[in-house]
C-alpha cells in the first residue's frame, strides 16, 4: 500500500499512537458482527454502551485512541494514518442545529432524541421505493471502518473512524430510474425531541443533496457508527451521511428519507444563505467564505497557544479520488 508523506497532509504514527491490540480487536469484532448481517445482535451489543455514548459532558473511553494500522479497505487513499481526533472531542464539539447552535449544545441536549424504532424511507425516481427499518438498512451493505477527515466550513477539522458502507450499495438495490440525477437527504425534524427545530436559523427539516455521481462514489458513506461503536446522538444517530471531500454540513445526520430527483434539491444552508453556501460545497482553499478564509484549518485537539494551523487541502485531501467528478467545472462559480 502506498503511504503518502506528511508533505501532503499525512503523517506516520509513532508506536505510542497505535491502538492497542485489545482495543483494536474489540472494534474489529463489532465490525465483523455487523458485516455478517446479524444486525439485531450488533444493535444489542451496542445497547449496553448506549448511555455512555449518548451522554453529554465527559465521555469515558478506554485509553488514548490513535490511527488504526492496517484497516482493510478496497479504496486506495480512503484511509489516513493521521492521528485520530480524541473520541471526547469528536463527540462533544458538534454542529447539529436541531439541538442548538453552540458547539457544546448537541452533546448536552441530544439525549432527548429517540433512535428506536427508526425507519428510512426511499422514494422518488426509483424502481423499488421502500421503507427500511434500521435493522434492515444495516443488512444492505458490507460494513467496514474507514478513517476520514471531516472539515467544517468554520475552519476546524477532525479525523474520525466511521463505521458503515458505501451509499452506492443502497442505491443499486433500489434501482434509480434513468431520469434520476440527484439524491436528496432529509433529516428528522421532531419538535418533541429536537428542541431547536422551529427556530428561525434554518428552514426545517434539514435537507441536503448530492449529484448522482457524487452519491455513487465509493467514498460516500452511509454511517451507523464511529470509533467502533454506535453513533452518539449528537453525531447523527442512528444513521447519517459522510461525504469526506465536502464541508461537514453536507453530511446530513439522523436520516429519515432519501429521495431521488431530476432536479437539484433545495438544501438547508443554500436556502438560508446562497452566497455563502453553494450546492456543491467542496472543500476548496481557493474559495473564501464571504466572512473568512478557507486556506487554513484548525485541527481539533491541537489547540495549544503555539499550535500552527494546517494548510487546507483541495477536496479535503481526496483530490486524487474525486477530482475527476468536477473536470471542466469552474469551482469558484460552482462552489
């Protein structure tokens, strides 16, 4: 396997940063269980850890986590050997406006979200529309763990190990019609369990969208977990999208509907401020947000007084994998 050097934003882990064999084996056992199709058993094994994963404030973890060595994947360059963001940071510093606009609000407020039972509806321009219970949705693809960067439009970033399968596996099963050119993702909007739904910040429910070729790209992940465990509620439980080359707000959380359309969906942030949040929202250091530069980023966990900001990588470092999707496009116009 070709390992890129730190010159391109990658770094080799030192021995102290490699996950212990015991911790690694525990996470791999969970992923194997999910991959076997025994979704009910997998969810049951997660249940005992639900309270810990979903709690606000201090979230206990069994020791320091770092880059997982030798994670199997069919995707060249999909993984990174960069040091992982600590679970405590990744699960307590979040954007999830249904639970508040401050970064600490989701971890504090998301305990009210009810994730069971849960269904995801597939509709629109498909041959096989369906309503999938979460347990059935888990069975539709081959679960694997992928370490992806997450880059937020505000200028901060994380490195998170997600658990899930390529969205393309689900798309192929529902058989989109030839007229389907876009995929729309709709997040739950429940006034009873999401205290900020109804606020004037956004138009609810939260909606995001991808072009069909973006949705079919093997890097686009339908995720059910992170760090080898069930998704915390504040991170988008029980199922979310992860599109690693786009800004984080494109990766819709707590999905309840996936709709196939022939027109670009009207997405939440594009509707709220079209001049600031374009439909594509690819990570592009050459396109400034109207109120700040996107040329550098702050990696969460590297917040020391003298910590240097990182240079933002084109397509969040996934240019080799996804750059061809935008060949010939003016990426300043189609931002």
